[in-house]
C-alpha cells in the first residue's frame, strides 16, 4: 500500500472517533440503599450506591473523551501509526497533549464519583453537618472543567485530521 493510500485509510479510521461532552453523567447517583440483610456477602453495614451507569457500548466504542473505554487508546495508536509514516514537528506534541487531556479527564472522573458518593451519603445518613450545597458547587465545577477538556480534546482531534488532510492532498 502506498503512503498516501495508507494515510487515507488511517484518516477514515480516525474519523469514526468522536468527543462527547457528557459531564461524566455515569457518576451521577440514582439512589442509595442499605446492604443490611445481604447475607451472602461479608460486607460491613454501609450504604450501596446505584449510579446512572455507563453509556451503551456502541457509543463508548467511539468516544475518545470517555474515561471508561478503549476508544482513546485506539485513536492514539492510529495517531502513532501516522507518526511512523510521516514525520512532522507536531507529532510528539499532539500525542503528549492527547495523553495529558485524557489524564485530566480520568482525574475528574474519580473526583466527581467521590463527590457524588459523598453527597448521596450525606443525604442517606442525614448528615446535617455536611455542606451539601458546597458539594454540589464542586460537582458543577468539575462538570465545567470536563466540558473545557472535551472542547480541547475535540480541537486536538480536528487539528490531527486537518494535518492529515494536508499530508494526503
């Protein structure tokens, strides 16, 4: 396969991947239940949280902005294949920026999950001393940070595709 044909094939593969500003919805908690009476598990008596859950697999399989999918790894592998075919000064910069953005998304995912759980437990156990409004404000900040990171990731994705187009034509 000629270089141009290979780059065209890689571009087609790359274009299937998208970013989605989901605000880490899967971390939202639906309800909290006691695990009292669950006798087949050796668990301490504490609450069990029920979360919204992940988006469907088909959606996540192309969502490079999702913290719970391999789509980002596959996208990055394609970008690395392009880097092996064509040396450009921005190759390493793009790959590093991509890694950094994903790392930040993963961190936000864990932070939001912890805050959602803290809020739900404050409600479940009626912890009046816990400032629920402050927790909600922190969750909103995380959602805004996530939106910003997704926008940056989308800009990077578009830059990669534009650069690839310039290499092909």
